[in-house]
């Protein structure tokens, strides 16, 4: 398998964490994602993945998989141990709901292609920064509420790290980089503190732009 | 089971289509989603679901499930026939990738809470309308490219409707309502035309605001 990724991408971080939790060692290639849309992609990568987005995973059979959550479900089905989803149906739905509350309700509003488009339609740079902080705040408040509804163990769902934690960790790192202290969401802060004890997480978070 | 939904919500439409494909008849309650965030939610619904978002599914065991894709995966695991995902692992990943290319890359940029926030930070109404059309156009172009990479059957993935089609159909209806003709994406137009022959789809699309 080969992972196309970028160190600063939260979505790529999710797949890196999943691979590390599974103990899978794969070939990696770093793709630039700065700037709007695909403008910084090399022609070679656009041949591999015309959308230009990361992450993408090339399977051993030569099939290119895209979308971090689809890749994580694939890895979990193909390499079942350790599982990235709980066993009970309602718990699986809850883990996926937390994951999607981040991957579908927060992250899509934040990537460079979106903030670049806001600038292009005349939104000032202070308002663009506020935009990101606004959606992180709204979204993590919703996640905090979700955790309060059902969280019982060490992590987001029970005592093993799941896809919920895999999405939460990079988003929490990103929130702190946007000067939002996790302490305002005590359940999130507590789960993230425990995830910071796990090498698969701390070694594979999103890396800030330099 | 009881579904909390709104007729105009694409995300609720996905769950309605999934329930119809499974032949499941559930109790339903319509929740208003007009306006920003949760402002139009009744206190009764905020008791049920503090986030105020739709859809939400209350299981027979009294567990409230949120996030349309998490609910659809739950329905598919609990009521396996007919399946909403293909059998082969790569095909399952592809179906989920198409679903997420819509549910995570297009739809999150379009809901009322986002367009209301754009207005609140001073973006004019013409630019807000262009915003929606821009992301639908970018996103469906990506989906068209995805389908070109792997689509082989009648629908998005093979010859049975999957979660990919369940996400594509409401988004296609929404694109047409934004005056974007599907003909510019021939593979999407062809799949959607076939989905329009299936009652589970045509009876459960998002209904326009009146």
C-alpha cells in the first residue's frame, strides 16, 4: 500500500493514526496542499488523483481509495485487529456520529480551498480567521454534548481508541493552533489528554505550517 | 424506531431513502430547520437532540442516533437486506468515498446555518448564492471524475443502489434547484435518471421551501 498525504492535513492525520493503530507500515508520499484547490499539486499527483486532495491510499491491488473515513473503514474491514469501531451496533453508530460531527460538520469549513475562496469573494483576513474559530467552536461544542450523552470509558466510546478519537485528535490539535483552549470542553480535553499518551496519536497529528 | 426529519433537508432525505430501500416503516416527526443554527427548534426537540440538527433516529432501544451516514451504516448493519453497500472491500470503499465526496465535501458548505453566517459577516446575497453554486459545481465535478474512475454498472457502484446513490440523489436535486443543469456531468445525469425510476428515491427527495 502507498499513502499520499500531507503533514499539515487533518484528514491525512486521521489515516496516519489508523495505520499506526493497526501496526501497518506503508510507503508514503508527501503532497503539497497549500493554496486554493489543486493549484499546488504536481502534474504527477493529478495523474494519480485528479481531485488533488489528500489523503489517498493506493491498495496492493492498485486501486486508489480517497476520503479519509472511507479509507479508515476499508482498513478496518481488511485488517480487523485491533478494531477501530466498537462491537455493539449503537456504539458503532455513536463512534461514526462523533467522527462525522468532526469530519462532516467542522473540517469541511476550514481547509485552504475554503478560506482562499472566502478571501476571493472579499471577506477580510480577520473575518476569515474568525470564520475558522467560529465553526471549530460550534462544532466542538456539539461534540462535547455528544460525548456527554453517551461517553462512558477512557476514550470517546469505551476503552479502546475508535474512529471517533481518530477524528477528534487532529481537530483538537487544530483548535489549539487556532487559540481555542480545550478546557472549555472538559470531556474533549479529558479524552484528548488520554490520547496524548498513545504514540499512534502523538506521532501522527497534523504538523503546523512552517 | 422514530425518525426526526425535515422535508427540505438533504441529510434527512438520505435516511428516508435508506429506510424506503430497506422497506422499513418508522414513526416520523418533522422538525423545522429554517434559519441559522437551532433558532427554529422547539424546546421539545432540543430536549431530544441538543444539537437541534436533523436527521436523528431514535432506536427501538431508546438510543438517539445522529449523522445521516452513521444512521445509514447502522440500518445496514441491523437490517442487512437489501444491502446499501457492495460486497467487495474496494467497492465498499468506493461507495463510501462517493458518499463522503458529497456529504463531507459539498453539503457542509451549503446548509442554512452556513449561508446565514456568511450574511452575518457581511457577504452580500448575490455572493451567498454564488457561494452555494460554486461548491456544488466544484463538488459534483469531483464526483463526476470519481464515477469515471470506477463506475461500471447502472448506478454509482454496480447494479444495486448504494449509499453513494443515497447521497448523490438529494444533492443532484439540490443542484437543479440552484439552476445547475446535470447535463454538464454526464455520468451523474445518467445515474440520477436511473434513480428517478426507483420509488424509494423519487418519493423521498428533499422538498423545496415554500
